[in-house]
């Protein structure tokens, strides 16, 4: 059995397959998934799992070089923003880039996968750009 906290087979497989610069999106329950992009649907019911728990678990296995947020997240101030800021302060998210929500959705077209959470707070979304461990 794995030692890290991530137990979801599909999500663990995607993270293991990421190369430098590949994109993984963690999104709220309403974020559209572009055609052709793999969906890893973790949502069970509104709020479960929450965005922050999914982000922290993904970061336990994924090396992140940078991340992208929609500018609108700062106005909406969803609960997941606190987790993003904490992870960023601890150096887990690398360089931050901001885009409009429309541009964010366009960027997600190039993702290896979108992870759908049960989060129902607007703009609770993040693009993670894979880094390398060496």
C-alpha cells in the first residue's frame, strides 16, 4: 500500500505521468471540462471533497513549478483561497500567474486532466504546472 495520503488510483496515475510543464487543473463542481481533457471526478455531494483538501493531497505527490489563478478569485474570496495562500507561502506552488476567468478556462484546454471537487464556491479553481524534482 502507498505511504502517501493520495489513494485515488486515477489521480495518482495522472500525477505519476506528468512531465515538466504539464498542466493539472483542480476545479470546483461547476468548472467546465474541455472536450478531450480527462476528467477525474471526485465530487460526491456539495462540499465533499472540498477544494482545500484536494489541493493539499495533490501537493503531497506533485512537484509544482508554478500555478495560475483567475483574477476573480480574489474578489470572490472562497474558503479555498486561504489554502492556496498557505501553500504558496510554504513554497509548494512556485510562481503565481493571474488570468481572467475566461483565459483560465482557455488554458485548461491544454490540461492533462481536470480534477473535479465537490466545492461549490465560485472561482475555487487552480492550474498547477508540473515541475521537476531535480
